[in-house]
C-alpha cells in the first residue's frame, strides 16, 4: 500500500514538473520559441536558419523592454502579438538594438510600424548603410544549398530599418523602462565594431548579445565585421564594468552565469592565436 502511494506521489510530482517545464516554453512556430528563464524574463529564440536570441523583460505594470529582435519583421510581429496577448493590448514596448547585423535588428520594421521607440547607436546606423550589403551578400552565399531557399529569398532582398532613437556609442546610456533603468554600455570593438551590451542592475542580468560566446561553443562565430585583438581587450573592460552579473545572455545559444565573459575571452584569444599562426 505504502509503495502504491509512493508511486502515485512520484507520478503526480513528475506530471506537475513536466507541466511546469512545458508551460515555460512557448512555441509561436517551429522557428520561434519563447522560454521564460525566470519570472518576467523571456528568452526569444528565432532560428532563421541559425538560432539567435533576443530578450524580453517585463519591467513594469505595462512596460516591456525588448533587447534585439528576431531576424525578420514577420517574426517580430508574431512576438508583438504574443506580448499583447500576454501582457495586455496596452503594453508599452521599448526596444534596444545591440548591433547592425540582421540577428540584432532584422525585426525593426514591425516595431517602427507600431511607433515603438527603438534605441540604437550612431555607429549601428552608419554600419547598416556601409556594411550591410556586403554582410548580407555573404549570408546569401552561405545559404546557397537548395534546402535554404526560403531563407535565401528573404535575405537576398532584405530591407533594413535603422533605430529611431539614436545615441552616441561612446556615451554610456541609461534608458528608463517602467520601474527599471537599463544601462547601455559599449566596451569597444568585439564581434562587430558596434556591438553593445545592456545591463539590468536590479536583476544583475547582462544581455551580452553577439560579443558573448555561449558556454557550449568554442568558436567566436562570424568575425569578418569585427576585430579579434580588440575583442580580448573589450572583454576585460566589460568584466571590470559589470562585476556581479548573475545571468549573461549570449547572442546565440544558452544563457549562462558571470563566467561567460571569461569563457569568451578564452575562445577569442585562442582564435586570435590561431589566426596569427596561420598567417
Ligand atoms: Zn549574432
């Protein structure tokens, strides 16, 4: 009898646990998944075709901070619909772009259409004009496989929209959203010349974006728009500026703890050494 009760209890508990995990992952489509990583903090992963992260934080009764966007306006529109459904039709969204690549701001068009404030740096605007065509041409080339036609078609004729709230990249920003203030910090060139981070001091959450390499990865990714030796120095500046990060969100892959800055420094240093010995 005792055993039966124990088994029933275990079954009930595991049902509860799986229901709990299931409710924390919201699948808007096969390519677009939202995971609640803790209360009011949602990781949005868009795989188009490579998985890329943006982050949504509920910072007030009606206030939503969104850092970076999915790759496309369609996906951004789907997430906006989810925001309104989940937090109310009067939810007010503030967006921060952390770089000029499509995985940082490809969704801007959908946000600007809704008159959402989209913050981004002057250098992001400049690189968007100067470098986007060549960067996108490279991506189209990587997608030449027939299985990738859907993505290639979107990328081949992609139209970019710059942020509508532009600031000097060298001036640290404090952006108020709801009850919180987000710190926008530029440590210097990294994976691109314009990548920024966003820090939420009350939560000790750092959105590191594409300048942070996930724990499960040992490669710095696409580096042609960046600078490896400057990247190492920038990681030292970043760890000196934000000493007590509890959670760090990389641009690609799983969220991690404060050690992701050190991990990134190691990965980038190794890639730098490699590039020097192969030259
Ligand atoms: Zn990226």
